[in-house]
C-alpha cells in the first residue's frame, strides 16, 4: 500500500514539475489592453460585429483592425467606454433593427402537411421547404427567437416573430439563422433610400402610391393603437402627411384589394388621422437624423418637392438651404390650394417641423435677381436642386380674353394665398375640369357668387378632378355644364358681359386615351356672366434660368431631367416635381423629390445611382379574389369622415373635412387585408403571395 502511495505521489510531483517547466517555456502573455477591452464588451458572442466572439473582437479592436464601436450588441455606451480605453473619439454608428417581412402566420396560412419534426425552422425547411403552402412565408417555429442573444424576439399567438425595438441591437443573428429570409436588418437610411424593386413583394396600394409609403405598415399600427409608430412609418417616405391626408387623390385606394368585394379601405383618411394625432398631441414625433457632415446643398423652390428634398437630405446629414421667391414656404400648397381644403396653420405647422430638423430657408429670393447658379456654387453649395413648380397659366386664346373680369385660375388662387382682394360678381363661369377649376369654383361660391358654373368640354367621366371635389361642389350648388367649350368672350367698354360657348360631342380617343371633343355646328349659345376664370392648364415659368445655365428645357417648357433619378443635363444639378413632370399631384412631387434626394446623396458620396428600371411603376394586375386570402377580415362598411354642413360652409373658408374619430379610424384600419407577404396560394395557383400577383 505504501509503495502504491509513493508511486502516485511521485507521479503527481513529476507532473507538477513538468507543467511548471512547460508553463515557463510556453507561457502566453495576455495583452492588458485586449483584456481591458474584452472586459468592457458585453460577452454576448453574438457575432454581429463580424468576428467569432467578443475575444476575437477585442483583439481586432486593440490591433486597429476594427473601430471602437464595432460592437452592435452593447450599444453606443460600450463603444464610448472602449474609445475611452483607447484614448480616441468614437464615431456615430447608425442603429439597425430587425424587421420581419412575413405578416401571415401558420394559424391562418394554408398548410401542405402537419410538421412533427425537430422544432427548428432550419430543420423544417429541409422537408419540402416547410409545411406552408406559401413558398416564402415564415415557418413560425421560433428559431430566430431562440437564437437572439438579447431576447428581442418573441413568437406571438399568430406564430410570427415580433421584434422589441428597445431590445434589438441589430446584431444580425436572426437574419443569419432564418432559412426563409423573412427577417432583415434595416436602418433609417436604408428605408429612406429604398424604392420598390421588381423582386419586392409589396401590396398593390404601396406599389401604386407615387411616394411608395408602407401603407399596410402604418394601417396596422393604427389598428393596434400605435399611433406614433404610424407617424414614423409614414414619414419614412412622406414628410408631409398632414398635407397629403387632406389633398391627396389617393390612387392607392383604386388598387386596394378590399375594393374587390366592397369599398376600398379609406387609406388616405387613416393617414390623416395619424398625422392629426401628432398635431394634436402637443409634441413632434421626430425621425432619426444622422450627424451633420457639413456638406451644403442648395434647394431652389420651397414647394412640396423642395421641402421633401430638404427633409431627406437633412436626415442624411447634409446642410440644405431653401431659396424661395415668395414671402413664405409652401409653393402651390400655400398659394394654390384654398384654405377650406388646407388651412394655412396646418401647413405652417408641418413646414416648421421640417425647418426644426436643421433646414435653413431664405425667402423673397428670386433666382436670376438675388442669386444665380454660379453664385450658389461660389457660396460652397456642392449640389443644387431645382424645383420651381408650375405657376404659369395657359391662355384660352379667345377673342375678348383681355376684358376686365377675365382672369387665369392660378392667378386668382395665388392672390388668395397672398391675401390680396379677389372680388367676384354674381354670375361666374369656370373653364376647365381639373382640381384647379373646382378650387376656383368653390372659392367663388364662398366669396358670395350666386351662380357658379363649371364649363367642361368633355363628359363627367373624363373629368380629371378628384371625384370628392366634384361631389362636394355639387353639394355646394355648383352647376356643371359638360360637353361645352367657350368660343368667344363678349364685352362692353372693356368689361366682360357675356360668354359664348358651343356644344361638343365625343369622337375618337386622342393621345391621352380620352375621347376627343368635337364641336356640333350651329349649337353656339350666349350666356350673361360677370367673371370668367380660365383653369385649363399650368406650366412652369422657367424665365429665371440664365441663358448660360446649361440646363436643357423640353418642348413642353419643363426642365429636362430623368424623372427616376432627378439628374439634369448639368452634373450636380437635380430637378423634380411639377417643373419636370408638368402639373401633377402633391404626392407625385414628393415621390420624385425623394428619388432626387437619393441621387444627390449618392452623387456626393461618389456612388452609382443603381438601376432605376427595377423600380416599380404600377402593379399590372390586382384581380385576385379576396376569398383566396385565408382568414381575410370581413369587408365591413367604409368609414366616412365628418364634414361641415353646406350652410356652415357658406361665406366661410373654414376647413370642410373634420377627420376620422379614433374609434372609426381603428375600425377602418382593421378592414385592411394587410396585403404583401400574406400567404394565400391554393393548389395549382402560381401566385406565392397577395402582392406578387401583380408581377
């Protein structure tokens, strides 16, 4: 026994001596700097920094191969701590959060089979791509939630991942482990610069919206009572929600799938509800701003296009300055849209919110008089955006057009915006069928005209004005005389006395696709009038462009610029809005201006602008039946907005539309089908999801 004990003891002693010698020979020195950095790191080993773990990241930071703020898991505080250890300043790192694409879980989606295998999405996808019939949908087994090092993901009752933005660090673990690629990291900049691409599966409403707003996203937020989230979602692609909630013609609603089995969702008024919530909350819901890079961009024109470009550039870190010819910003929003549709105090509040982000505005500044393109470059502006809008009116080219009592419709509305006197007589005729014509007609009624007639050369069907404007005008007593065109203005002593018009009939379609009006011989009629207001079209007044500017102008007297990229014929000068497209809608100007802001950002960064041909123009097909969407909500009744009565509107420019009540807005939002990545594929159906049916 003693011998065995001595042997074991001797063996232990020999081992200890051997280890001691090895320790001296193979000693590994621990770098105190690496150790201090590693101790400052959170120890999550999430891999979001691109290194195998925190130990590897610490070595990379200490050796200068990674910045002090490389850790996405610990947040800016960790970066600041490590920067202090290194004795350096830490730069800003834009936060990212995980966003799931799929919005239809296995509780509603049709299944190919019941899956009883390993409860892991990666294992499940090996079996016929997973149990869902939808080829792209979430499998709902929670692999992302289990893998998240920070507990930011939970699987809800709908069997879909839900992200807590306050816990998500943007480490990317969920994105890496998801076999269906339905979770991706996204930053504020990513969403500003993102445009609908051909491979994207978006809802028909979003594909149709000129501004490409994430409509299902903000509607879902309103339905759930998350009004601040709704505002932020809207402002990712539209900085003027209060304006658009009041004046947008909402083409999105024409594409709404809910309209296939009833009335479309009241998309625009839900947007207005969210925007009004911010207005009435007493605080501004501000989006994320990148730190200023000090680079200056000049913006000529303070209308919707100019304001939009300024908004996105300041968010991306630039220093934009708006140069506006009029006394106040707003362009045709202020000087072309009557108070009863868009109150000036509402517009002022929205514009002030943009200025408070860091946008400078110089008003009463006329190009060619107070500054030139060259003077802007000399002042240090590295890029220039030109968005002067459409302020000039087309003439009727009729005998007597110079008589007292005849005036262009835009001039009348601009005078109203400038608070100049705009008296009208008892009998007024408006020539035209667009929104400007209806604005003039409804304004004249409010100014006390007893008989207001809208004369339009085509039928009601071809009338380009918003349906709601035509209907509201009828409620207010406007007379509509369709298939009639003016032929002569009759005066006495230089003053208008009568109007002669001729009856028309519709012939073959013209280039616009509308049937061409043809005069009926011998149908001339004369009526007495006090005023004739011509609202037959607008075009840009580009007289301010100096002859040596180099900017090319089209035969339609618009700025020659790529409508997708905003690039003009001169490098570094961009344009968008009505001055490029011709007179169009506010939301179209916003959409074009965001594209121009993207191009300016890429231009100043020396980056390629990408392939615009991949961007959506419009969905080609939305003729999928609602019954194909499993568990679709019932159609319900479309919510109607409250309005002033006709008697309350008379002789008053108080806002007519009063907005949706909260309970109405939430109920209306719950009618939304949440099109997009919603599985509804049936056997033999080639479509994978609701939105992709339009591809």
